[in-house]
């Protein structure tokens, strides 16, 4: 399942984000924790794990490559817009 998660996440374009729930629905499962485990276990920096956020646009405090601060910096560098501490999902949610 981890490989499937990585394949989906690699399709999220620059400037967009997906929620854990979106990834779960694409996979056809209900286990969002497994998606989180897959992203946290990822060692390949080519998989843009930073583009996956919580359903309300919150960032992952346990982002594997440096925490929420680094995740936000990466997203902002790609043009992702924020409303306060959350991603503006109305503007930046990926629709596959």
C-alpha cells in the first residue's frame, strides 16, 4: 500500500495540496492512518509528501522532513496560499 500512496502523491502538482482523505478515497480504503504512516516512513525526497494536509488545511506537526514549519515553507515556495495557519483549500486543493 505504501507504494500506491507514493504514486498518488507524486501526481499532486506544484502549487496544489491534497488531504489525507482525498488520498484515502483514491486508494479505495478508509484507513487514513495508513496513509499517514506511509508518508511518515517515506525516505524518497522526490515524493512530495509536503503536499498532503489535514481535511481542514492544517499542516502535519510530525512532517517527516522537518516538521510543520518546513512543510509550510515548502508549500509557500510552490505558491500554495494560506489563511492564517491553514492552507487555503478553496484555492489550492488538488482536483484530480
